[in-house]
């Protein structure tokens, strides 16, 4: 019977986490984009199975993040497929998150977006906006980087993915959400999927919705969401 998992990888800023029967084995993240050897140097990682976790029948799970690009060097938007926020409980099942995550219109991000172990969890809430229809106010989610922490956050607004924050690598921290994707005069569903690659878990230092500018213009008025 196999007693370990062996990974051979190279590349920039991707990530993976390995589990045996739900027990965290380890993670890998490639190299930072500024490292010239990241594209060339192969890295070997071996994770030994703990004796107390091994059973007669075992389940190996690997969470993988390839940053949305395939090896044809062309962008692929299929990973932005919609309807995520309407999944309800099935959302957490699809990404392997526990059901007791933040999922209440009465909760606030100030309560803490955290995970006390390696793995994934999803936080969902409602966001009410009331912006003058004649105002052109670009909105964005802004995160605070924590250089020593290995975690990632995917941002979904009204069923669309509009951000992937990588705390330790960065460099992007601001993720614009266009009008029509967000309802500027109504209710919005926001989902944050937190993935900790460290066994000790992760804590999102800070995330806020900001106005990057405020203008009054003759732009077309957009009511509600654009399908």
C-alpha cells in the first residue's frame, strides 16, 4: 500500500493542497513571478501518510489552483462561470467548504474572515447599495496583503467571479466590479471563498468596498443587473 504522495512541479504562483481522509498533508505554491528560475526548476515534494490516518480504504484529495491560464498562453474565462451565489448549500459542497460559514445578511466582514486549519471555506452576505443614478462611481474590493501568510481569496459578486487575491505573492490588491455586475441601487450577493494553504489556517487582514473615483457624467443609466 502507498505510504506517501510525491509531487513534481514547477511554475509561478500556482497552488495546491493535499489531504488524506480529510487530514492535511501539505501544500505547494511554485515560485514568485520575480524568480527567474520558477519556469525552469523542477521541485519535488513528498508528503508521508501519518499512520493514525491510514485506513483500509483511503481518499486522497488535492485542491489545485492554476491561476486560470492553460498552456496555450491564451486567457480562458470559463472559470468565471456564473450562478455561483445561487447554489446555496451546494456551493460549499462543490468547493469542499464547511456549512457553518458566514451566510447571513446580518453578518459583517468586521466579524472576521478566518479559517483555523488548511482548506477552504466560503463566506456569503448581502450588500445594499444606493448610488445616485447620475453618478459614475467605479467600485472595487480592496484587500490588505499579509506577506507571511499563505492564503487566497476568490471574490464573487452576483454570480460572477471578479477577483482572486493571493496574499503572499500579490501583487494585485484592488479588484474592480463594473456597474451592471453590481446593482448600484439594490441588493447584491457577495461570496468570498477563503483557501488557506497553511496548516495553522488564515485570517484575512482587511477587505473593504471602495469608490475609486466619483464623477457626474452623461453616461447611460444602468438599472439593475446586466444578464
